[in-house]
C-alpha cells in the first residue's frame, strides 16, 4: 500500500533506514534533498548529506543525535523486502515534494511574467527518480544490440552517396547536424535540398525558417521538385502544379513554418506537438533555419554573448532531437575570418567552439561565385562524431536553374552540364591522335596532313643557285 501522507514520523523512519543501510542511502543519493524534509527533519538530513560527502561514510546514530538534538534509533533487523519498500516509497516522497516546491516556485515566476523557465522547472521535478536503467550488457546479445542500432537509430541516407560514405552510411536520429557557411553561401539551399531528398523517400518533416518567408522557401523547393528555374515557375504554372501534386502522392508530409527570430526550443516543441496532433503523423526530420537566430529557454543571455547563447541553444536543440528521436539539421554562420579561406576549421565558426562541442556533425560549405556559376559546391567535414570523416571534402554538383544539389556522379542526368548542346559537349572532350614523322595535325580541323617543305629552305636554295650562276658568268 502506497503512502499518501508523508508525515514527520515517516520521514524519521526514512532517515533511520538510510543510516542503518549505507548501501540503500547510496542508491537514493541522487534524489536525496534535505529541502524535501519537514523543518524538524531537515537538520539531520542535511548532516547525513554533508557527512557522507566529506568523509565518505555514514554518521552513527549517536553522532547525529548529539549534533542535531534528534532521537533517531535503529529500526531493528530488516531484510531486502523492507529496503525494497524504502526505495519505492522514498522515490515517491522525493518526487512529490520536488513537484510541490516546483509548483510554488512556478506560481511566483508566472506572477513576474517569466514564463520560459516554468516548463523546465516542472519537467525536472516530474523526472525525479531512482536509476533503474542499468545500461547495455555488452556481451549479452551482440546481434540484438547491433540490429537495434541499425533499425532504430539510423544511418538514413542524405541523398548524396559521397556524403553518406564520409558519414559511414548517413545521418542518425537524435543527432545535431550543422551546416556552416558565410552569408549567401547556400546554408538554406542545402537544408532545402536534403528536405526534398527525405520527403521524397517518404519521411515526414518540418522546415522551420527564422529568416526566409514561407513563400520564398516553398518556391525554391517548387523549383527543385519540378526541375525548373524559379523564373519560369509562373510561365509553366500548370506543369509545375502537376509535377508537385504527382510528387506529393508518393512523398511524406512536409510543412514549412515561419517562426520569428529569438524564438526558443519550447516554441519549436509546442509547434511540433500541435502538428502531430492535427495531422496524426510522427515527425521524422526537422530543419531549423537557423541556430544563430534562436534564444535559450531557461537562461537569460545577452544576444551579444554568442559563446554562451549558442552553447545553451545547441544543447537544447540536441536534447530536443534526442527527445523526439528525429533527424535534425540546422545551420550557422561562418565568421569574417573565413571569407578569404579555402580550408575551414573550428575557429571560423561564428560564436566559437561551444556549438561545435555539442554538435555531432559539422559541415563547412565552401563555394565562390565562379564555382556556383559553373555548378559546383564543396562540403568540408569539420567534425563527425560517429565516423572518421573529419577533413574529408565532398564535391557536389549544383544546378543554377532548379537549385538542385546532387552528387558529382549524377551530373550526367541532373547537372547543368547535361543541358549543353551535344556539339559543345563534344568539343570539350579530350581527343588524341598519333602523328607520324613527316606529318602534321591541324589544330582547328583535327586533320592529319603531310608536312610541307619549309619555305625558307626553298628560297635559300634558289639564292644559292643564282649566286653560283653569276660566279660562273664572271669567270
């Protein structure tokens, strides 16, 4: 029978059982908080905690009674079943008292208009509990352990085989992936392209933009799906509409939502929950465009203190990805030092090392105007947590018309090069011909012809003959 009212006598019994069994105290140490006890029991509870922290051993009954003026006594001989009861009831007691104090504190915060910390306060109190998950028994069942990783965690293809190889198969659920680039380098473009790859594979996803409008983001994706330029969308509206509707029949759900800058992870969490309720669909992937425009939930940080702000935001985003078990991608700015660089490193990330330490994968986007005009992009892997791809460079092909980014190996069908006339492509191919001695190759026509005697040699022989003739006549 569960206790409904944790009286002072019950709390006294908890302390006596903890003093009698140091092992049981160690098992509840992570949730042992003297503030949860009544005023009369707080002093001995605090003494127990401080004594064990400092001396690494439990105080005796005599010690605690002498110091605190209490009358704690041994509860007598107890067996394992008694201590099972103690563990269960002490967990319930701790959770209830933490929740009561959290509710009272939340009420004060609400009166002051401080809403953001309330959810975390309540959530932390509800999650109070003993450690029951003992982790993974490494040797118990290797096959089952590995198959669970394969089926539940991931390696979901990015849609680009060259990037998948560098990541040992793709991206995993619950990871924080960051695309870092300068202003106008294509951060949003990469996230939109991967969105197309994933919803085309049947995954449900959300694209949350804190910068571009919903309409502009959607029109870019229209161009990618319909394989046409953004300029020609309205000229070929019927054809574009048909292609998008046809693609939508096989694709997963995909929603684009604008959120104001300085939104928080709680705003994102609330929107995702509402989406799942209204559509009765589970979100598989989440794009947040982009990290630098978010603010932390539980801590007030000046927007100018980028290191601390980004540290909290990155940790909250990664926790959200873990909590929802989704594929998660966001973006971040490169700083001014990266403008003239062709090799990126951690020092080029805006805000410093804090977000890189938290992220699982960080990709630097390297491009230039000339590269974009010729349809080229390069990803530099600055950090990979689950592969050895750090330092790897992945070359991708970019269609300047449809904004589609594909693997370099797919350029025959998707890249701008495939749209050049056949004669132009033919002229770009390398040709070689073997020329024999006494023959020459015409650089314009490619024809091989016999070498003509040099004109200088012919004129020299004529002059020599003429001089010889004059010499004979003078004689």
